[in-house]
């Protein structure tokens, strides 16, 4: 049922198959995704108490609805990458489990900065705080990608994470750094700084060159 | 573990098996279904503060309870269709993953319009808003159905989505359009316009004729 | 992947394997179980605002904590039975899917009557309302048990639900009816009427006799 | 599909495979983990109403954020142990199912004492209450570990829980007892008493000696 590491691990050190950790992760991500709607639901009784029409729940809360959609897309996007990543060969290591739990933490906490960018308009703290959480999330995912690539290389597993996937992941993390730098230099940009995230493709060739010496056939001997 | 597409996809383009995406979807749907009860739970302390008897929590909130039941049935119904759809042969494509995440969004957001039809009686905005979310949900499911049918046809997979399933899905979406048109023309109908949804069987023969030239074989013999 | 019914079902009528429905059900039940704690969490800021010590959150809310524990045990107990039931051979039929969704509804709604018995002490409506939800939950589970037994018998499946399981399920439902009758006759009993549920073993021999003619070797030819 | 016990259990006593119980457990744990963020989300509108800047949501609520992180780490840590435990050979017994549900209860309830240590600073009740829940959680996990070890030994299963795992689990439980004793003797320590939990490694050799006569074979060679 479980594969002991190739280096003759003690039985108490071996780890179960990745499937359960992935299912657990998915449940947490699905919940974070679905909890995002709760602040929108709470806007409704407020409008009722203020004797406003139903349409004002939407028209007066465009920032809240936009924040909801943004965080939904962000989480869905991160999940898609995680989903593809764990489609490659995985052998759980204690470090990978810990990184994955840290990644779950960054997803689970996201409703908090989401509520901040939704409630505080033209504030200088909320956008960089939101981006910092995304950055930790992305960096953790990159770290998992590299750990998985190395573990597969060490195991001589041909089906490990390919280099192109690592490059894409590091490029995403670099974009987050860039967006964070931009919003820290120009705080008045606020959430508009998030548009820097679209610059994602810019970083891929840079990362590819920086890691150029690894572009050799992957997983051959590590 | 994963099947590379038949057209020789690059390793970084291949997608994992559908099971994980389905499990993730189910978790999100189950959460949306279960979160619907929270506004009902919050009615209880309100009645306590107003010194009303417990029975009034039910008798004074029939619209809220009805909205809860309606959305529960709607989500359960959509899940049943999704469940049957993914019982056919599935090969994940990036487009299918994106459509599925959009579908999850429409389910996850449903507690928001539910709270609106529950809190605003005789309002002209809430019912068409609720129906619009249902329409996007249904249209997305129809799009997934067609994408899966085409992917299976291209792969030469005999176990793909049968034409009758596509017709049923498009008929449901057409019914949603009809209900939305009715409530926009006769806004005073309010939630009663939802009764148009019962007209579902009316649209099946129309859709079948419109798509008549596709009613040929594929998967019918299975 | 899916087994078409033995009676040559049309492809669009066939249903996927039970595993996905079971996983979906489990997610909904796990959420209902975990949401029960939210009203307890909300007691804490109330005590802070009232300048009470932390211990009073517990000592002043014994009924709320008791209701939480009761509903947790109730849901856990129902889940255990569902878990054992679906350990037998299952073939999904549209009726079984519908019954299962109704069962999920009764579990998902339980936080609502739980909050009522927690907030309204010495009230004549909340206890029978709570018991009615349990009764529908139990009756639905019994109906699923019988449907699964019959489907297995019709399929000639030797591994179907055994008669003893059906008897146990009907006995539980009978106990719920008895508890509901008691609380309707003696409304002042309030939640104490729940103690009738302990009488469960009383009903097993009665049910067994009533169904005596079925105690023959099960699943032989139906 | 299910393995009847080796002692010729009646069909109605047999239990399904552990996978479903594990998945159910994971869903509940993932939800408890994700619900922890809700009190943080609710801090945001409070700051808005008080006309405070967004940064104050963080700077004025360091205890709440620390409690969130503490409970996240605690639940993630317990889940990791549960995950590794169920990586060993498991045969469900009614006692194991019951212990597991009790364990889920201690995890599901954790948001309640978390909110207490977050809201009541320098209070003598909240820290021991929080630690008591952790102690029951840890003791239940230890009991599951021992039950699984014994069941595997009785079944002659070589892949059962190894002794070293049992020792580690009992050492964790002992540390919880020590931390609880410390906070009861020195209540002014408050949450600082949690630092005793770091003393975990101190207890392993003691437990190992106490259980010394069991350190014989079983599963060690695997």
C-alpha cells in the first residue's frame, strides 16, 4: 500500500500514499472557495435594515463582489496548478507534507485579506497584505514543485515534474514579487497593482535562462 | 496514472484523471448545499431577542425556509445531472476544467441570490437575479456536456456522452431562458415565475429536432 | 466503469457507481457536523461584551453545549449506519439517489432545530420539531435500506443488505415515532422525551415478528 | 469488498473498508481547519465601523491571529499523525469507528476554545480548557493507535502499527498532561504554558521503558 523510500527508511518514517493528502487538500480548498460567499450573504440583511431595494445589494457592493470573484479565480487558478502538479508522479516526504500544509494555510487564510480589500477602499495596507498572502502561496507551490522534481530524479522516476512546469511555477512566483514591489512603491495604485499579475509570460524566458543548465533530459540520474 | 491525449500532447500539457476534479467539485457543491442552512440558524437568536415563541421562527419565516428548500433542491438536482454526466467517459481538457470551475462558481455563489429572494419579498430584482445565476449554471453544464461529447467523438470513445443527454441538458437551459424572459416581462410574478421551470419537457422535442442531424449512432448501441 | 442495469437500460438512464454519491454524502455530513460548532463560537464575543469571565461561556451555556453534543452524536450515529449500509452491495437507482439526497437534506437542516432546542428552553415547539427532523432522517434511511435490499434481491446479488439490518433500521425509526408521540402527549417533558430513544432494543423483536415471513434466506431469487 | 473478521463475524456485524471513514474524517478536519478563519474575517467590519485603518485589523488583533495560527498548526499536526497512522494496515472495528468519531468531535469543537483563548486575555479558564480539548484529542488518537496495533496483532497482520509509533503517540499525550498540570498549578502563565508542548521528546524514552516488554518483533522487520 505504501512504498517505503528507496533508502531503506524505518517503518515509522514511511508515509502513506499521496491520494489521501491530495483529497484532504482539495476539501480544504473547496471549503475556502465556498466560504468566500458568506460576506456577500451578510450584505443582504444589511440592505434590508437600511430599507434599500434588492438591486442595491449588488450596485452598492461592487467592490465586495469584485473581491469575491477575484479570490474565487485566484483559488481556482492555484487549485488548477496544484491539480496538474499532483498529476505527475508523487512520493510523499515529510518536507512535502509540511509544504503542502503551509500551502493549505495560505489558501484557508485568503478569505481574511479578501474581506480587507473588499471593506477598505483606497487603503495602503490591504492590497500589499493580500498580495503577500498570494506570494507565500505561490512560493510554497514552487517549493513543492522543486521538491517533487528532485524526489522523482532521486528515485529515478521518469514521470516526475518536468522542467517546463518548474519554470512556469517560478515565473508565477516572480510575477507576484513584481506586483508586490509595484504596490509598495506606488501604494495609491491599490488593487490596480494586481494587473501586474497579467505580466506572467514576461518572466518565463528569464527563469528558463536562469535555470538553463537544468534543461537537460530530466529525471535521468539527478 | 494519467493518459496523455491521443494527439501526442507535450508532457506539461497533459492533465490528470477526472476523478480528482470530480471529488473537488463534489466537496464544493456539498459545502454550498450545507451552508444554505446558516441563514436559517441565524433566525433563531433574532426570535429569542424579540421574545417570540420557537414556533414563530418557522411560521414567520416561511419564505426563508422555502428559499432554503428551493436552493437545496436546485443544487441537488444540478449535482445529480453532473453526477450522471461524469459517469460517462471523461478526458479532461483545459477547457473542460475551466468550464467546470465556472460551474462550481455558479453553485458556490447561489447562497447569495438565495438570501436575496428570501429577504426581499415582492421585489423586481431578486427573482431575475436568482434565475440568471441558474441560467449560467445550466448553460455551463450544457457546454460541458457538448465538450465531453466532442472530445469522446474525437478520441473514438464509444462510451461518450449520448445525444439524448445533450438534448436533455439543452432543454433544461432553454427552460431557464424561458423562465427568465417571463419574469422580465411580468416582474410582478416574482418567484412564481420559477414555476415555468416545470415546463422542461416542452423543450426536449424542439431541441431534438434542431439537433436532428446529429442523432446518428455514437454510443447509442452501448 | 458503470454497470448497466440487468434489464437492458437505455444508456442515458444508467447511473454511475455509488462511490461518488457516497463521497458527496460524506462531505455534506462532515460539514453539517462541523458547522454545529459555529453557534458555540459566537457565544464567546457575547460573553466578552457582557464583561463575563471565560468560564461563564461554558457554565451559562450548558444547554447550548448539550445541544451541540446531542446533534453531533445524532449525526455521527446516523453516519455510522449509512456507512455500514453502503458497505453492502449497492447498485444506484434513480429512486435511491433521490432518497439519499432527501437524507442529506435532513442532516444538512439539523443545525436549524439544534439551534432551536439550544435557544428556547421549556418551549413546546422545539423538541417535537427536532424529533420530526430525526424521524424523517431515520425513515429515509429505512427506505434506502429496503430499496437496496430489493434491488440486490432482483439482481440476484448475494451480498445485499441482510434482513437483520433492515429490522434494526425499522426499529430505530419506530423508536423515533414513539419519542415523538411521547413529546406530543407530554409537551412539558421537553428534551427529556429524547430519553425514549434509549428504548430502541424494545422494538427489534416486534419488527422482526412483523416481517417474519421474510426471514427466509435473503437475496435468493427475490 | 469488505473483509469479514477472521473470527467468523455475522454479516451484519462486518464493517466496510477504512477508506470511507478516513475520507469522512478528512472532510471534517479540513472544514474545522478552514472555519478557523471566520472569526478573523469578522474582525474586518468591526474595524470599518470603528473607522480604523486596515492595518489595525492586524496590529490590534495579534492574539486572535496567533490563536488562529496555533489552532491551524495543532489541527494540521494532528491530521499528519492520523494520516500516518492510517497508512498502516487498518481493519475497522466498531470500537475503532467510535474512537475515531470521538477524535473528530475534539477536532470539530476546537474553534470554540480557540475563540476563547483569542478573546479572553489573561484569563484563568481558557488556556486549561483549550489544553483539555487537546488532551482528549491526543488521548483518543493514542487509544486508536493501540487498538489498531492489537487488531493487527490478532489478525497476524505484519503491516500493523509499529511499537515506535505507539510510543510516540503516548509521549505526545503525556506532554499534553504535563502542559495541563503546569497551567493548572501556575494559571498566570496562560497560553505560555503551551510551550511545555515542546518538551515532547522528553517523554519518549520514559514511555519506551514503561512499555519495554512489548518492544519485541511485530512489524519491525518490514
